[in-house]
């Protein structure tokens, strides 16, 4: 069959870490051979170079004007930028997840479109995740947690059981979130920022940044 085109938006640090397993992940999702998937880095501006790390680099316009089926994801840490790109692509390309072969997914999870699971991430059981979630390497999400849209985890995050995280929240590297209970899940608000290494034992309101152990508002 003819090749399909997959664009990974963002040729910065996140994108360069995700790209090495993108072709295999996309092929597995679509039931194709890796050779049937042509992958590109894509930027929203006119790039000054034709390649990054040996992969072709296209502008958004160049990618969306390619013939044939188009698929995409966004490997950019800033959740607002991710959302803007997703809206810009619209219906011109279909979002696909990108999962490292070293990520682990257990049973009865619901994961929205466009998730990126980096190496050694773990999603256990009965977890609900929204659209365009990004989990950096060695992160884990435990049972009965609910994660909103465009949420970002830094490396080594521990999201323990029964935690509810609002849209656009950012959880920094090696942060630890205390498990909630059936009657009172731990809640991280929309747009909240959890600083790296923070130990969160209480709810965090919308748009509040917390740091430290135990975590306190900045």
C-alpha cells in the first residue's frame, strides 16, 4: 500500500525524545508495517532547516497539503500550545496516540485521543485520561484516577490512586500525589502547577502553583 503521513508537531526537546518510537507506535495502532508510515517533524512556522535528527522537518502548511491520509500528534510540553495546534489542525488530520514500547497499560482504562506515553510510564487499571495527555518517562498513574484534557506530567511523577486532575494542569518532575479515597479523591485544579519534587497531600485549587514537602502555595 502507499505510505501514510504522520506529523509530530514540535521538534524541540520533547519531540526529539518522542520521535524515535513514533513510527513503530503509529504502525501498530493502524495495523501497518513501519515502512508504510512516513514520519515528519512539523512546526507551525517556516523551518530554517530541512531535517532534525535525520527526520524531515515540514511547516504546518506543507504537512497539511500532503496527499493521502494524514495523522498527527503534538509533543510539546506547554499544554496551551498543544491545544492551539490541535485546533489549528482541525479536521485536516487525525490524531493518533504515541506510546513507547516500554510503556505499560493495564486493564479497563479509557484514554482520550492524542496521548503520548514516554518510556517506562505505567497506567494501571480503571484510569480515565482526557485528550492530548503527555506523560514523561518513569511516570505512573494508579487506579481510579481521572485526568483531564491537555494535562502534562514531567519525568518520574507518581499519581497514586483516586486522584482527579483538571484540564491543563502541569505536574513537575518527581512530584508525588497522595492517594485519595473513595469518598474524597485528591483534587488538582484546572491549570494548577505542581512543582518538581513536591509532595501533595491536600487539594490544590485551580490555577495555583504549589511547591515543597508538604506542598504549599508559591
